[in-house]
C-alpha cells in the first residue's frame, strides 16, 4: 500500500472536507492518522460512495461531483473529464497496492476490496475526531479497569474449584483433563497455549519454579492467562469440570444459586439450568473478547459491527452472536443469519432477567449486541459483586466531560465554609423577637415606645446586613464542558445504542 508523509496526510485530510482550525495542524503530529481519521470516519461521514456510484456521477457529467472528485483525489487540471474516472481508479489502486493493468481489472480489484469513498459535511472539524479519540481512550481505560476485576474473579473461581477437587499441580498440562473429542473447541490449541505459558521465562514465578526444576502448578499458570485464554481453557476441559466451573461463575456473578447436583431435579429443570449456564458462558466469552479490544486500543463505538451501510434499511450487520449458515427451520428452509441472531439475543436477554432481575433494558429484548449491551452486562455483574461500585458514576463522568450523550454541568461553591456561618445567621434571624406585643401594649397605654422600637429595628437591620455580607462571600459557579454539542451524536447512538434513555434505564 501507498505510504504518505505527515504533510501529505494533512493535505489528504483537507481534501476530504475535514477542516483544520488555527493550531490544529500541530495536533496532527501527535496522533496517528489511522487511529483518529480512519478509526472514526463512519461517525462523521454523512455519506459514502462505491466505485460504481463515482463512475455514474462522472458519466452523467455531474459538475459538482466532478469538481469534488478532482479535489479529493488530487487529479491534475490537465486531465480531461473523459479520462477522470480511470485516473481515479489509478489513484485508488496506487493507494491500496492493487496491480490491475486494464481498467476492467482495476475496477474488479477495487470492487473486491469493497472500496467506499467517504463524504463529510462542510463543517466537519479535525478536532471532532480528536475529541472522539480522547473520549474513547478514557472510556476504554475505565472499562478495562472494571473488566479486569471480573477477569481476576474468574481466575479465583477456577483455582478454587481445582483446589477443592484436590487435583495434581500439573493438571493444566495433562491432556487427559481436556475434552479432546470436542475438536471444534480446539482443545489442542489450548493445551499448546498453556504449555507456552509453562515455558515463559519472562514470568518471575514461572522462571523461579523452572530454575528450581519444579512443576509449575496450575495456580501460577492460571494467573498468567488473559481473560479469553482463561475462558477457553475452562471451556476445553473435560465436560464435568468445565460445566461445574462455569456454574460456579454463574452463581458468583449473578443472583442465582444453582446446585451442581441433579438429584431430585426434573428433566425440565436440568435443561433450564444447563441453558442458563451456557448462556452465561457465552456472556463471559463476549466479555473476554471485548477485554482484548480494550487492551489493544481498538475503537469500541463499532464493537461487534461486521458491516455498516448508511444507505440501507438495515444499516448494521453484527458478527455476534455466532451463527451457522446451515441451520434450517421445520420446513427445511435455511434460517437467515440475522434471524438466528435475533433468536439468540432474545434468549440471552431472557436469561439476563433471571440473572439480575427484570429491568427496562433486558425487558426490551433488543436484538442488537452493541456497545450498550456489553457495558450493561459489565455493569450488572459489577453491581452484583460490589453494590458500592463507582462504575456508573465514572462512566457518566466521562460521557459528560466530552459532552457526548450527557452534558457536563456541575456547580462549584467558593468559600463553602461560609454556608455554615450563613445558616447560623439565618437561624438567628428566625429566632429574633421584635417584641411586637409589648410595643403595641405600650402604644395603647400611651407609654414611651419609640426608643424601644428604634432599638429593635436597628438590631433587625444589623442581622439582615450580616446575612447579606456573608451571602456575598459565597459564589456558585456553573462549570460546563469545554466541548460544544457533539455533531455526530445521532450517529454515535445508532452505532452504540447509547443515548439518554440508556443511562436512565441502566441506573
């Protein structure tokens, strides 16, 4: 593929219709084009065109489009309109390293990579992309921090189960402990991964055991695994151990308390419990894969989105839940992937009602596994294991800080300690006795009263003056986000499912 200098990338960005304000170009050197512009283009591009649409616009002599293409693709002025399309194809092929010779070959290769030309609104700013990049960076760090809590808990449950079973220390490197019949689950890859960990000389605990010529026990090996590695290790164990470990996870992370013995249970109850365990196992798998996205600094607004088509009725295709292309209905017809995913997500949402109780989100039975669902699942698990978790507060703080979905508006008080002084002065005023009845009695009895009335009036005015002076020392300042309205708000909610209602319903 073609490489470009920083200066060339700035020119490319400007030609796309993305504007730099004063001082913005200096920011360009601090951030990766790929991680900023390329990562968030689908949020800010209001439209996109295929190579076929570009060809049609040129053939129809659409002057505004032709001028736009010349600028965007940096086509020289001496190139005639009749040669414009082929020049654009040449530019695209050079950019992506395509080697077609004839125009037909070039078109075929461009279509094969599913090329789309993104079109931005005239007012799109480079700083909008930077805001999104910074926002997601903070959001990822927070989500990763809390995902690691769940990861650590799964490892503890894993170790605790093996301890209770009194297995040999070399349990994880013994092939007899794995379900080698389940080739689809790839137990051999798991065993290889565990053995690689066994030989990891960069791990001090492992190196110490190896230097001592001792077995590296399972409790050390498990500590070396990442979340998805832990998941697949458990999933590929023999069926009994695998099921019972995931059952312990289910009981620990949810409201359920299912016994691991089937004695006295009906067949229907056993099947229901197996389904609940398997569905929770699926959720842990999703969280493990999500954890990898967070750890590797990947954009997460597009979590689980396989394809995006802004022009279609169904804008999104989702990668998960995983489905089969050969599943048939009772009439022998192939069930479309989207229909299978709807059914699977419906099942997961029903299970969530049993795990954590019914709420506005899981009752909705939404069929989209997007960012909102994975954050919701994370929150419900965290809330169960730690009712005092600050996850929700930290989440809303980040969204408010960048004025995305939530607006940041808080109040800060200067000289807050004077509020106590003010309260006392107000209480003193409330208790102040003007002795009205005595003064009225003196008036009626034609006794002297003016001096007493003036004294009381002076004392009252002094109290009011003190209150006013104290009030002036207390200032309330409203602190708002430095960011204005987020221009891609609607598109962000379409991708993620996160809007104001999401935060209201999750709480």
